[in-house]
């Protein structure tokens, strides 16, 4: 049986990742965009972290975004995955304890090869006068070639100037304006169950990744076998390891809109080949990232 599973892994890798050509000499570029480079104290601005594939098909990007503020002139207020090119987020954008580094790991089965693809958004609030420099760093991109080939990556930073607030003016809040317009629930999503001896102590887990193209998914709430809900990331380790657990997963976007999906640890004979393929791809992606995090001695909890 194990041989058959390994063969299935190989087939999936070849089918989804192995036949996509890429240009080894090209270098992807990770850069930052904002609607303006000068803001006032009290303003909230959206900074978009983007990537140009530049002729290369990419399936994973791992790295940091450093926010260097002169005198703590800005504060990272929020993140958004709205309109992201990534569908898998083993590590959603997260802020370091000192509030100056945003770390992330994202990917997409099959890869992408487009210019100006959005990875995620960082929402910054101006606190006092100063200059802010925001720079991608430690960026690693992987080619969609079935080998995990590392690609050269160029980075382009962004500088913001925070000026005094003019008397009698109202602070501009780009994020609040966007949230106020979002009345649409997240899109339908599927709950994929998996198990791998190298992850989560070999326990069965569920993976789900909803898409919301207005403000992005904020978090999930999971109820297992009718138990009280718990807040979760996109990975949930089953408490009931019998293989018969049933989940109710609710995805909330940043505006509070929600979408509910129901899933089971064992869907039985009605499961589709599409779901099986997605399940195997998810396991493969999570395995790579899980082992990397473990190697770096970073704890991985039951909910990522």
C-alpha cells in the first residue's frame, strides 16, 4: 500500500509540476507598491507586496518584509490575502515581536507565471513624523519544475514619508474604506483531510483555504463533532483520530462576512479524483514547509 501511495505522489508531482518549462537565467522580482509615498500622521495606507515572475513559473515563495521606521513612525496594523496569487499558506504573513519583520510562506499547485502578481497586503498606520523604509529580504522562490529548484530573486524596496497632520484635516484610512465596501462572503472552499508520518506526529489533519477577493480571509472557526468552536488557521489537527470525525469550518473575512463548509475525516467512496489529487498536493507542500520549520527549531502547533 505504501508503495502505491508513493507512486501516487510521483504521478501527481509529474502531472502538476514536472512538465512546466522555466528559464533558469531569469530572476523573479519581489517589490512593493502603495497608492502614495507621502502620508500624514494618523493616515492608514495599504502596501501591496507583489512579484514579477519574469518568464519563470514559480510555485512557492518564502521570505520576510522588513519595516524599518525612524522613531516608530508607523505601525503594522493588519494583513490581507485578498487577490493573492497563492492558494496555499503554510505560514500566513505574521509579525515579529518587535513589529519590524513580516514573515511568510505561500505557494500554489501548478505555479504561476505572470507579472505584477499580488502576494499579500500590509496595512500600515502612521503614528508620527519620520521616514519609513520597507524592504523584501531573505526571499527564496522555487521553480515549478518538480525539483524544488531555487531561483534568483531581485528585490525592490519602498520608502514612505510621514508628514505632520495638517490642521483641520481628517485622517485618510484606505483600509477602513475597503472594509466598509466588503459585503460579500468568502468563496466556496473544500476541506481536505490528510495524514503523513512526518507531520503532526503522524496524526490526521484537515486543510482548508478559502478565498476572499475583497478584504481577504481573517480566520477560521472549527467545530469538530458538534463541539464548541475553536479559532484556527488553515490547518487543523483532528482531536478524534478514529477517521470518523466531522468538521464544520467557518471562514470569516476581514469585514466579518462568513462562509460555512462541512467536511469529514473520511468521505468514503464518493470522494472524487480531484479531491484526492488536491489532498496529495497539499500534503506534499505542507510536508516540505513543516520539515523546514522543524529544522529551524520553530514550533508548529495544532493550528497554523
